[in-house]
C-alpha cells in the first residue's frame, strides 16, 4: 500500500478504525480488505481508494461515523475528489432499497432532496 492509500490507512488508524468493531473483526481490516479486493479486480484507483474509505461517514447499515461530513475536504485531500465523492455517495445510499430497485432505476438516498445535486 502506497501513496494516497497509505496516507488514508494512517488516518484511519489515527481515527481508531483498528478499534471499531465491524462484523467479526475491525473496521480497519474491513476497509483495507475492500481496498485490496478492488485492486485484485483491477478497478480504477479512485474506486479502490473509495473502497478504503467507503464507510467512514457511516452508512444506513454501519452507523459508526469515523469521520464527520464536515471534514470531507480533509478526506478529499487524502484520497482525491472522485474517491471522496464515491465515499460520500456510498454513505447516502439506502442499501436495501438500492438492491431492490437496482434493475428498475436510480436507488434512494438518505440525503435530503436538495443536497443530492452537490454530489
């Protein structure tokens, strides 16, 4: 792990991701595992970096917020604007509805209607 991924990993550790439980292990292991899987699948770098950060703002399923949305600029500086935007969008998607509606159209979001356009 190098560059932006390494810096983001250090930030995750500084924020306590290694001490936050996620399923059977730590949030850090889950996020790093997601990053590594996306790399193995040869996804673009911003997608891999978004995988590394994908639940730092919390999700509708994982409610622990490691980094507040007010610190999006800092995350953007660490992983880049595209990866940060994907991370923010992932935090906003209602997953149950996403899977139910994926074949029929755009998924719902947890964001208020007026805020969706900025993402």
